C-alpha cells in the first residue's frame, strides 16, 4: 500500500496543529496551513524528481489529483483566515510567513511536476516521430 497520502496528511495535520497551538489560535488559518502543507508534502513525497530535479512525472493519477486538491484548498482558505485577523501580532505575522512559505513551495513543486510531465510527453512524441509513427 502506498503510504504517501497518509504521510502527507499527517504532515499537514502536524503543521496545522502547531500553527493553531503555537502561533495563531484560528481554525481557518490552521486549516488553510494544514491543507497547504499536506498538498506540498504529497507532491514532495510522491514525486522524487521534485526533490532531485529530474524531469519525469505524471499528474494524471487520481491520488495525484487528490494531493493537488489538498494544496489548492489550503492556498485558497489560508488568506480567509488572515483576513479574519487583520490586527496582526508577532505570532500572526509568523503564522502568515509559515503559510505563505508553504504556498510558494506548493506552487513551485506542482509547477515543477507538471513541467516534467509536459517534457516527458514531448520527448515521447519526438521518439515516436523518429520511429516513423
């Protein structure tokens, strides 16, 4: 059994609980941060090329799409939490930086994985053209 998704969810929950307990007791911020890091952790764990820089991957798997959804929900819900806490304290600022760092990392990793997928499709087409297909 593939443990990538449960492990990614555990990372997201851990970051969300830590954000809520240590930085900003706001469930929307914790939820958005948890979802962002769950998506990031999924792609980081499921696609070794995201860590090594190798350009091969597929984002077409159902589980890949689920990992993408977790991250996208976090990227969407995170700002709502921060909008509800407009008077930023030091802890709120740190919580925002934690969330935003995860957001940037998530977008970068997904962009890298999708770019690798496009490159592998283009390479396959080139090989097919060379073989006269």
